[in-house]
C-alpha cells in the first residue's frame, strides 16, 4: 500500500523489545511481530508506505518502567542520522525513575528532539491532586523542560487507572496553557472517546494547547471526532495522523482518516500540515 498524499506520522516507536511472559503465558512472546531497531529499519518502513516523515519514541510495553529509558539513545541517534525523523524523549513521573528522568531531560535541547513522552501504564497518575511533593517536583521538571525548549508533551491515555482521560483533563487544566500536550489514543477506548470528543473541542476553544491522534480508536471515535471538527471548524489544526507502529497497524490507522467523509483540505491538515507545523524544527 502507498499513501495518497503527504503524510507525517506523529506517533510511532523505535527500538527493539525483549520477549516477555505477558499475563499468564507459559512462554515469552513478542506480540508486535515487527519492530524497527534503528533509523535504517524505520526509514525503510516509511519508504514502504510512501510516508514523508515520522516522529519516533522509545518502544515500550513490558512492565518495567526502566526499559524505555534504555532506548532514548536510539531516538537521539535516529533523529541525527535521518532528517526525515524527529523524536520524543522518554520521561516518567515515578519517584523510582527520578534520576533516569533527570538524565533523559539533558537531551531536551538536542537537534531533532521535539517532544517528551510519558505514560502512567507502568504506575503513577496524571492527576495533580494525588501527587505528593516529590512527585510534583518531578512533573514540574518535565513541564519546565517542555516549556523552556518548546517541546510537546505526549501523554498516553487508556481506560481507567493513572492514564485515565479524567486525570489527563486535570493535568491539562493545570499545565495546558503553559505547554503543548498531545493526548495519545483519543482518550483511550470507548469511554475515553465519549468523554474526550466534546471536551477536546471545549479545550481548544478555550485556548488550551491540546492535540490528539486517532490511534487505537474504536471506529465511532475517530468518525465522531472528525465529523465534529469538520462541522464546527474547531480543532482543524489540533488533530494529527499517527500510526503507533509497531503496536498498531499502519494501513488501518491511515484509512481511519483517508476513508472519512471529511474535506480534502482537512485531510491534508491532519496527515501533514498540522504535524509539520507542530513538530518541525
């Protein structure tokens, strides 16, 4: 499959992951089947689909909060070697990762680094009211680095837990006018989509610097978001195409937007113009 227009993939992963005995499996597995160990393999992936540019983030998925930090050097190396790539540095709000995060933030000024990435899948919460002073200091260091270096903060969302979209809303209320925040996965699942779409338009309209992508979105979620953006004209510069490869599937993520009943102008903004404006350096 080749794409039909210029495409900037605003959220994908680079680096190898070890096999792991997830859940109650008897043997370690590598469920993604494919992965991109370095810039060479990732650029080959772009060429396979005719994609112009990509934003790369440490590949993660095993339940070890230290693991994605080990791939930050590959992210930095990749954006230095391939001018079609930009990168996000992995950070964490967990106290046990405090020193790792401080070390990672030293890369905030590196050429080609345009974002920071955090998740609460591996523990912690985005909800400021639940932070103690130590956790708050870590998040303040992350937000401060993003603000000082004009970096976008990617926040993973998932149904329930620390990454729940409700916690993200509270994070945005506190920091979303200081820094740009990319809400990954459209709020995370059915409940997340329903809660996010109306609130996303409200946040954009109120001047919060928020963005989202439709990766992992249930069918109605992306359709609803794109319909509302088309209908209202709100958020036309705040929705980004992303594939989340190798954890999702590029063709299916592409056709969520390409096959939508929205204008060609809006498609071009989502696939290229918005990310090119947000992530170009």
